[in-house]
C-alpha cells in the first residue's frame, strides 16, 4: 500500500491503490462518498431581536460589576 496526504485538507492520508482522490473526511464533506449521508440543509438561523440583545448585554454588565 502506498499512502499520500490528501490534496484538500493536507491532514489525512489516502490510499493510492484504491484510486481515491481525497480522504474519507473530505469525500464526506463534498458529498461524494458512498458511505456518506445525504447532505442536509443547515438548521435555520435564529434571529434575536435587538431588545433581547440589549437585555443580554445589560445582564452581563451587571453580573460583571457584582463579581468585582
């Protein structure tokens, strides 16, 4: 067996005898591996209102002042 580093990530090794182009991890990320699960859409981003953000900031400023 002859191994070489993956061209994409440069971390993992690939087996040249198998004819792999990228390592298994990169193949899964690219969705090219037969073992990989079908790519799923990312979960939706939760939008936080500015009011909640301001309350969050004020809470941590108050907490930081009480800890000093």
